[in-house]
């Protein structure tokens, strides 16, 4: 490091210390902004991880083989969105390491009301997903056991033991009806499964649709079963499966970050005003530094360095000031109120315990350091227009 660079750092440090309360206030404001950003990032980072964990446990497991004719975003494809199960997959299905599932759009009539739903057939004996499919055993004559989520039970006013009719198409495009009885209401944290989904035994759905040995998807217990993908089924990897979730979290996080954006703006405004005022008050010092041989560029670097030091001091202050807050939410989590799942993201059946990403935290600090440097540099550009003789006279 050159001698003039060392001198600039020493002068910047001395000037910050010499500013007293003004420097302390700036450092505290920046520290609070940094604490708020790290807290918010911890929440969204943990929220995303918890949502992924929940979806793996309830929906994805180790991977999915999806019928190529099935498009989750195209409701018109659901009627014919299935394919014959490959012969080589049968032994894994029998061993319980592969779950075939069949989906069918339907209209249900709970309490005489009409509502759209999706009927999903799942083997009652499966043990890979957390769906309590064992409750689908014990079918009575003319009544097919069904499992629904709490949200659907709340919307339809259905209770355990209630019966309702489901109307769906069979393989001949003719409408048929099923008489269903609510066997269980499950507490599912995945909104897409909790709302508008009716679970019945796979064989019952295949029988009514007249579609033996077919599946819409097959859920894998181990990633190695992806080799079963063929011309009828394609493997859905984690990146593709969670792409919508990642985008949803990013969108919602951006909206929730607006208050912190305002805090960043106010903090940067405070730094800008401090530096602009310092340049005005320290014109004699600027003239003296010029007379001693410092170039205008070096003086601009001096004021920019002061702004960067504000942020670095704030980062050091944020550690002891923010640690109690960070630790509390790490140890105890954030208890989310009922109905907060209206955000449409999984993971609200337990307190949200925060986990902090070190790379993300370091990136946030670096972002604020760069932003502070730019904000400090903007008023410092005025120094280039000062004449040393006028600056020495305080003009």
C-alpha cells in the first residue's frame, strides 16, 4: 500500500472520530439498516428452505417422473395427462420405492354446493410421502374414503364422516360419479395440496376412470430411479420443480423489502448530507491538503474513504447490537399467525426458525459498502471545482 493511501486512511479515521455525535448517529443508522436487512434475509432464506423441505416431504420426495402428456399449468391436459407405467417400474412399485399417482379434474358437490377440485389417486399403503394415505383403507359399499386438507374442509364445511359426490370423466369421455366419505382431514402445510385436492385410493380412481396400470406422476424414494424416464415419462429435477417456488419467494421478498429500501435511502441521504456539509466546513483543510501536495483526486478519495469507514464501523457495531435479535429468531423462531398461509408458500405448521446465509450476509455488507462509497463520492466531486487559494481563505 502506497504512503499516500495509508495517510488517507489515517486522515479519514481521524476525521470520523473528530466529528463526534454526527459520526456516531450515522454509524448507528447504518448499523440498524444492516441489522434489518440481515433479519429480513434470514426470514426469507429460512422460509424458502422450510418451504422446500415441506414440499419434499409432502409432494416431491427424491424426485418425480411425470407423464409427458401432463402439463400442470394447462388444465386442458389433465383429462388425458397420464401414461402407461413402464414394465421395468413395476418391481419398484411393488417394493414401495415408487409411488404411482393418477390425477383427475372433477366437480364436487359438498352440501349441495358445486366446486371445482382435483381428485388424486394414491396407493393407501405408500410410506414415502407424509400424506396419511393409510386412512383410505376400509372402503364401504358405495362409499369411497377420501382425505382432504384443513383449508378445503374449512371452505366446503366438510367434517370427518360427511359424504359428498364427485363428478369426473372416464376414459370414454363420459361423466361418472363417485360417492365419497371424508375419512380424515389432514393438516398439510403445502397450500396447493391443502386447497382443492381430494385424495382417494389409486385403485378406486383407476376403476371409475377405467384406466388400469396408468399414472400421471410417479414419486421416487431415491434419485437413482430417474433412470426409469422414457418416451412416456420424464424426470422432473429439483431445479424445475422448485422454480415456481423460488420465483414466488423472490417476488414476495421484493415487496416486503420496501420498508428497508426506504431505510437505506434515508441512511444514504444522511451520509450524503454529512459529506456535503463536511466539504463546505472543511474548505480550509482541503486547501491546506492541496498546498501540501495532495491532488484533487486524492482528496476526493479521502472523503469517499470516510463514507466507506462509516459503513465498516456500522458493520462492526451491527454484530453486538443485532446478535440478541438474530439469536432469538434462530432459537425460538417466528410464530406466524393463522391465515398467514395466504401467501401461498409452504411451511407454516411450525415456528419459522431463522437460518442466516453467510455469503448472503457478506454480499449485503459489500453492497452497502459500495453504495456508501458512491454516495460519498457524489458530493466529493465538488472538490474538483475548488481553487486551492480560495479554499485556504475558506471561500
